């Protein structure tokens, strides 16, 4: 598991419109701090994971909203799109997270994004 601070410069050299990063799981939840010292290039979007794929615990929408707001305050609200840390399955036939948990996490993402939108816009 590579720390974001060790690879962020490589990630930002990729010619892409947006960059997805794990940000919700316990190994990466603190890495929002990387963006205090690293500038997101103009015109680029960051898609931080605000719900984790590594646990069956469903995030509270308030926690999701807090995570979104943290990135929006640092990078600008127009430069952040909330996402999931990763897919919820290692493949089509090997689910990591039960579908009921997956849908509950996506519901928490939706509700948290709505809260963040109310507060940030």
C-alpha cells in the first residue's frame, strides 16, 4: 500500500481530466493533508473516495459530507467530485462487499453529497 505523498507527483503527470484517489479507508483517511502542500493543476478534478470498499460498515452521511468539505475547502468546491475508494468487487464473480452493503454505502454517498452541496454552494 503506497502512501499518496510518495506517488502524487507521478499521478499528476498523467494527462487526465480527473484523478481518483483512495481517501476513506483507514490506510488513506489522513492523506487529505497531502493536498496542503501539493497544488492540483488548473482545470483538473480530484475524485477522493469518501466511502471505503474495505469494510462492511456503512459511513454516516455526515462523515461523507465532512470528507467532501475538507477537500472542497483545500482545492475549491468546483474541483472535487466525491467517489468511492475503489470498486466493491475484485471481479464480476468475486464480490468483496455484499450488494446490500454496497447500495447502502452509495446511499450514504448520495446523502452526504447532498449535505455538502447545501453547505458549500
